């Protein structure tokens, strides 16, 4: 009988327990933004404003993931600037289409 799965699960649990505080705060912020986005999506009164808010929350989540978990904060300033500019162009273009 092989116990490989037990080792993998216990390693993943141990890694979660010793996670840095920054990562826990980032995961908490991502979860809160996801819950807020899901609750906003049920509001059909002002659909244009809700769509723009959802886009902005998605952009914030993208920046959190890119800089914290993909370690873009250690990258060259050019890549950071290009990523943020591309994100603003994309959100701006989609918000213009929605409104």
C-alpha cells in the first residue's frame, strides 16, 4: 500500500501553516474582493456601474496576484510599468465598450 497521497496532502497543509503573513493578507484580500464582486453581480439596478466596479476589482486582484505570487515586485521596472499600463488600457477599453 502506497502512502504518497498522504505525504502530498501533509506537505501542502504544512506549507499553508508556515505561510508568510504577507501571503495570508493577500489571500484574505483576494477572498474579500471575490465575495464583494459576487455580491455586486447580483445587483441589476445600475448594470453599467456594477460592470465597471467589477472590472476595477478584477484589476486590483490581478495586480495583487502578479506582484505578490508571481513575484513581479522583483522584476525590472520596465516590466512592472508595462503590465500596469496594459491593465489600465484593457480595463479602459472594456469599460468604454460596456458604457
